[in-house]
């Protein structure tokens, strides 16, 4: 308006408004092309036009309202998962672009994620996101099960419970475990005293893994099993021996990913009746497979609050890990051995897995066992002092906090955090987004 109405020079107006002169020229050109009368145009028209002409090396992929919505998704994902990695940020942006029908560069489809150039420009535009250095992330994760991380989790849990006092039948935990067709641990056998080796027939087959996803509540409830088969196409025979209500999907790998997790969420919603009028909390691990636009939408639409455990702490803090999966795996090995002896010459195949799972869950998945898992982890009844210094020292001495599998790629480390009202993140200090804006985005990748 300074230029169009008051006839000031472009340079004067740009200096007064602290806008780059090239940006000012582009804004003026946009008004001229659109033939808009700035003396009569309303605020919405002006805002939309400026949004369309605002670029960082090229036209932005999202308009102002879309970027606000994307920020909301990122904050949700960050709150759930103690920050998100730069790789996860780019994947969320790609999913969101497809969701809203935004026009984006073809390479995004090839990589199933936004470009690094888009990421740099985006982080520079949004100062409510902060970026931790890779070194800080490594220092935090070097000691996974420690007082700082545990306190951070219980602070987050306390905050959630303070906003919504969930009843025990509305507090759930979900997790996956592997069910290999060939057990990794043989059944222990009895031998003559002094005999050093005990022979036991084993399958020559390498075996394949079927993933089992379960969900249990603090009141002792559980939902039917959810199976993931390592096949490209799902076949009816896979679920021949499955229990009533169980669901099976095939996804090639047999492991949970961001494409399959929304299917589990629908299964969970169906059997728990989660909705906006009956809020539900779902505790889950910190894996990136649980982060997607679709999963977040399902949670928001059905009143589900997602909260994850700190990285590498589920062996101590997750009810399913603590109370259910260890005895379940032991019984699966015993059942598999018994099946093999009763079916000599028959290969134990994928469709046999649900049969043994059903037999084991009938014994293991009792209300008493489930409730003990929530109690001993301090989730319900809420007990943030459940872990003592003795527990943390024991973890150090056992070596379980060693980080030999530490992620070396900085883009895969959980670095992007929401600032301001974000939930507590343990053992890390935030740094400014200047780190994310050291190079200008290329014009071919979108901003």
C-alpha cells in the first residue's frame, strides 16, 4: 500500500517495512497481475495474494493456512514422540501435501518425502520449532533408562491426566512383538548329569517373522490380536486358526510401519469404542512407524491422546513389555516345540502362528497379569516414584544403557522440537533454528 497508494519508492517502502527489495517487487507484481485495487481489497484477498507470492527461492508448496495446519500436525507428532527427526518431518510434509492436494516437485514422490531444501526453508520460516544438535541427542540417548527420561515421561503423563482424568478402562497400552515360525530360543531339555551337550532337533528352515500387535487397558481388558504377515498379498488361509475378532494384514516386511499403523488404529477404535465423548489415552513406544498424518487424524477425530515412552525405556516402563511379552514368548517356544513333535514332517507355516498365539494368550493375557503391568510401571495407579535410584544404577551396571545401535545419521535423530507449550523433553537443551537456515533452498525442490 505504501507504494501503490502513497506512491513511495520501492526502496523506501522496503526499508521502512524491513522487507527485502526483491520481495517488495514481487508483491507489487502480484497485485498488478491480479488487477487488484488495493484501496478496496479486503484483508483476506490481500493475505491470500501475498501468501501465493511469498517464496524462498521458489513458490512455497503450502499457503499460509496449510502451513499452520502442518505445524499443528508437527506439534502433535513432537508431543507424542519427544520431538521428531528431520526425516520424519519431511515425510509428514509429503503426506500432508498429498492430503491437501498441494502441488509439489516430482522428486517428492520418488523419495516419499519432502526435500531437504524445503525443510531448511520451512524451519527458517517457523521459529516456534527448535532444532537440537546431534551431539545433544546422542548425549540424551546414551543413557536411555535414567532418572531424567523417566521423570520427563511422568511429567508428561501427569499433564495429560491433569487435563483429562481418564478412568482405568480408558488408559491403554499397545505394542508389537515378533512371532517367528522358527523359535530363536530352543526349549530347555533335561540331560544326564555331566553330559555337556544336549541334542535337540531343529528345523532347517530359517523361519519368517509374523508381528503381533496387542492393546491392553489398566482395567485388565484387551482387544483381539492384530497380525502383520511378511507377504505382499494377504491370503485367507493366514487367519484360518485366528481367534474371533482378530485382524490380519500383509505388508511385505511383516513389521509395523506408518502405512499399517492407521489400520491398527481403526481396529483399536472399533474394539474400544474410542470417540470424542469417551476420551482415551493410548501409550505406545517411540517408533517412527506410529507417526503419520492419517494416524494423527484418527486419534484427533476419536478423542485419543497418544503418548509415547522415552526411547529405549519400554523394557522397564511399558506394561506389555513388563508383564505380558516375556511369559508369552516363553510359552510360544514351548507350544511350538509341542506342535512340532505332534506334526512330524509338517512345516510350521505362517497360518499356524495365530493358532499358537491364541493358545498362549488364553493363558497369559489375564486381567490380573495386565493390571500388574500397569501397576509395576507406575502408570495406574499413578506412581511417578515407582522407579528408584537402585533401578537406575542396576541398569548402568547391567550394560543395558549402552548405545551401540545409536543412529549415526543426524536426519534420523529426534531433533525437531516444539517450543513454548510443548511437553517436557528430557536431558536436552534447545538451540535456535539458525542451524536450519544456513543454506538457501534450491529452486527445484520447493519451499
